[in-house]
C-alpha cells in the first residue's frame, strides 16, 4: 500500500542535504517530464572523489525524501558502492524486502508514476559523466 | 423533473468498482471520461461480429463496417454543426488534428514575416506543432497573455492590429483553469486581419453543444475519449472553402486517387487527410458516444456539471492555504484547479487515491499556464454528469484530511 510513513514524512520535511553549495564543480539539472518537478544537484569533487553534494528543487515528498537518502548514501561512497545502492533501491521498487534505508519506499513498489519521482535524484546524479 | 444522476450512473460500470477499499470517485474526466456500456458494447460487437476493413472490400462485412464508419462521420457533422461530411476529417485525437492543420494547411500559408498568436492558456498540443513548423519557416509566435483570473488579455488585439497575423490558436476552455474564452470575438478580429482561427474544443464537446458554423471559426479539433468515447479517435472540422488548400501530411492507403511509379494523384478531403487503415472500431464507437450524449438533455447535463464545479470551488476555497486558478464563470468547463501551500499535488493525489478519489495532479500538459501562476503543478478535479454532489462533499472532506496529514508530518 502506498504509505507516507513517519520516516518518509520526516525526511521530506527536514530535507537532509537540501541547499546550495557555494563552491561546486558540477551542477546537474534533473526534470520529471511527466509532472514538471525539477532538481538541481551541486557536486564538489577533489582528486576524483566526491567531497560534497547538496540539492535544491521543487518536487513532491517522495522525490525530496529520495534525494535526501541518496545524498546520505553518497557520503564517503565511490561509484561502485553508489551503483550498488541504486540497485538496492530498484529492488525495493520491484517489491523486494531489504534491510536498507530505501525500504521506506516499499509502499510504492510497482507504481510506475511514483517510482519516477523516487528515481529522479538518481537519474540526475547519473548525468555526471565521470567516475568518483 | 430534474436530471436523474442515479439513472445516468447506471451506464458506467466503472463507478461500481472500489479503489483502495472505497467506492471510486472519478474526478478526472477532463483527461478522459468513463465509458458507457453502449459505447463499449458497440466496439465489442464490431470486433466480435465484423472486424473487416472499410472502404475496400466488396463483401458484406466490409459493406457493413463502411456504412457504420461513415454513419459516425455523419453523426459528428450533425453534433458539431459542421458544414458537410466532407469537412469532417477523422483523426487519431485532438493533437493529431492540430498537427494536420499545422502541417497540412498552415505550412503553405505562413511566411517568415508572419505572426501566429497562441493563447498562454493553451495546452502543449496547440503550442508544440506550431513551434516545430516555426523552425522550418521562421515566423513569429506571440502568446496572448492571460490575466490573474485566466482570461485572455485583449490589449494584444490593438497592439497587433494591421500586422501580419495569420493564425490565432486557442482553446474554447482552458484544460488547466477551466476558463472559457470568447471565441467569437477573437474569430471576428482575426478574420479582419486576414487570418484564421484554430479552435481546440477538447474541453467543450462533452459539456454542451459546440456549434462550428455558429462560432465562425476556421478549424476545430477534439477527441472522443473526453466525451464518453474511445481513445485514439478525434476529429478535425474545417470550413469547406479551406479544404482544397490542404496538402497531405501522411502518404499511403485511403488518401490516394491512383498510384503509379510515374506519380501519384490524391483523393479529395477528407480522405486526403486520412492515410492508412483507420481505427474502424474506434470511429464506430465514437459515433455511438454521440448517440449516447444525444439521448439526454444537454442543458440538463451541463447545468448539473456546472453545479458540481461551483460546489467544489466553494468547498476548496474555504481551506486555508489553497490557491485557486481561473474564475467562477458558469460558462467555464466544470473543473476546479488549485494548489495548496506546502503540499505537492502528487502527494495530495496519492493520499486522495487512498480514499478512492481519482484527480489529476501535475501541469496538465500546460506548463506555460503553471509558469504564469508560479506553480509546478496543481490538483485538478473535473466533472461529468455521472458525478454527484455527495462525491464533491466527500472529496472536500478527504482533501482537508490529506492536507492535514501532509502538514502535520
């Protein structure tokens, strides 16, 4: 069942990682063409490592919560681990039970439109055409 | 005796289903209407008992199909008061009709120094085809601004009078705000400029009589899935004097007179613009949707729908933090479009779905309208005659609950 759990609503309200980076190397724009929601990702790199990342945008609670969780998962992670996390999220959206933080989205498994909201931050991130 | 909504609802089996354990409240008819039994039966009957292609076969099934297909064209002509059956081009929907007008007619009329005026309230289907043609020809596209109540601003008429205005493109009713536009006034004006009026009637056809000849517009387009009919069928209505100026936009069967490797000659409209095998079952179903609507008093249907919209607007605007689009004119399309502070339309729509309520959330394929009012999207509750005042009360109550849930997070 589609459910706005307390954890999800808390993430959407507190928005960890929301804001602008003054010094960034990459600014990525993401747009959900079906609804008009949009995100900006500010990314700071150093010697091939992702040092800091923040996001801004106008989007629904699911998208905001997803962006916050993505940013939390990215801290200290390289590309291989990020891809693993993304696979984990996709598994949750296909109905698989996991122990990960992404389980908060389990109520939206199989819901194509809302899965697009959850996916937007990640699709925006993967526009970055260099590894980290 | 007033309109019998209980009896009317019996035509729509979908209204008996439950969503998330609750009776379905379908408030998304501006996107697509529910289908009555008569229309579904007509399509089913064609597939089960006929299925032959039209206009070619000599055998009985093909003859039957062709007759039913052309009867639909005749129904459409009468329904919108088109000048003749030749002026009714069957299409795959409103968007397809507009693309045919743009590429089959406007392309040969426009020059780089010309101007096309498009209402700011238009949906993407009446903007994008013009922009695509603009890239080839280079004419100017100017928007007709809307005011804070969604009405077209008339100042542009004096500003552009005497300039090379070739087309004015607008919807009779905005799908994003519901606001009705004064079509006749714009038609008279553009004709004085020597131009043409392209009217998108997608939001009008299911709510009352559309009178093509009475409006005086040059072209009219609409889809059947918003008026109790099937998906994938629409119509383009053209003034008769413009028909001979159309060039084909797609080549293939149906639209030819004769084909040789040395060259092809074409059929006359409407067949000229109907290349390929048509959606036969859909067109026959479209004819049935018109017969269905004509079985009721159109004024009673429209009055009922308008009272639902009025009640909903009053209920919604009493909620703190709600910003309504449009205005309260009873001529408007029966829909209520609004944004709620600190509540994203997708989240609200999801919560409402949990109560069995289907509304539209997003930009409604009209992003310029959303930009105009500073929203990324709105909730749109839209009504047809099968909706009830009890449903509206339920919707307003559950909307309040959903807003509270999101705000109390």
